[in-house]
C-alpha cells in the first residue's frame, strides 16, 4: 500500500471538506428555492444609510461662587459673569444665553465657639453658593469648539468655571426621514425580487409595509436601540432607516 506524502494528504482532506461544503450549500439553496416556489408571499427588510455631518452644536458652561453673605456672593458672581461675557465675545460667541441664578444656602460646621464644652455641637456658619449656567447654540461648530478649547483661561483668572461636553445635532433628520424611508422601501423590493427570482417567481404587489426605527449613530458605529438612537456625542454621524415589507407572489 502506497502512503501519500503528508502535504498531498492534507490537500485531499481539504478538498473533501470543500466538496462537502458545496453540497450542503447547494442543498440549502435548493430548499430555499422550493419554499419560495410554494409560498404565497415573501417578507424582507430593506434599509437605507446616509453619512451626515452635524449642523448645530449645543454647549453649556457654568459659573459658581461662594460667599458668607448673599450680597457678597451676588457681587462676586456679577464680576465673574462680566469677565466670562468678555471672554465669549473675544472668541466670536455673540448669542450666549445666561440662565437664571440658582441660589443655595449652605450650613458649614466651623470650630467650637469660645466657652463650649467638649461634646457640644460646633457653631454653624452660613454661606451662600450661587451658580449660573450659560448656553450656546450655534451652527458655527468650529468657532464653538475653538472657544471650548480655550475655556480654561477663565479658571486661570480665578473663576470656578466648568463646561460639559458639546452636543452635536443634525437638524435635518425630519425632512430626510421620508426620503430615506422611500429608499429603504426600494431596497426591500430589490431584495425581494432577488430572492423570489431564484425560485422562478415574480412579485405581484406589496401586501404590507412597516417602518422600522430611525437610527442616528456615531459614524460607522454598529450601535442600535430597539426604540431608535439619536446620538449627540459625535459630529459625524450615520443615519439608518429601515422598512419591513411583505410582497405577494405570482
């Protein structure tokens, strides 16, 4: 008995696996065609995708001051607010909105008053904490981002200033939704035609169509949610529309 060289033996085994795979694939396709041939309808899902760039940015910042008296806190906030307005204007931000002032009264436990015995409560003092939120909404995203990158200059001037991450919004989703759903419906029909043609059938009419969720995700992201997503963390986004359709067959 002749023993095949090992490389040749591996080639034979690989060929057998390939042949088995082709047979299984052909059998599966044949069964699918038979099902299509006997079916009265076919259900498919179509989708349409579009990469878009945000056209609106929403930015929030906050100034916080603290003082033993309310009057002192108000004066300090006014001065810091004036400095902040000047900074925003110098960065090209002319539409900043300053929200109403939030006032918080704080009880601070200080040292014991003279003559207090050990174990007695510390003498409380009152301080006032005032904060004011600033909001900027702009289509000039580059200008707002440049300003955000320089906001630490306010901290350098002794202002207790904090800012949240900018929110990026695509405002044209509403008007684009109808067009994208139409594209998704055309994609669904194309998919259905491709499937039924393998079984020698033709599509006669649409029986039903159901709009899927509208997803706005970070660019090229695979994230999704059953009730749809509306991402605001990324400037560049991918928008996906889905249609589930059922077609009657001839």
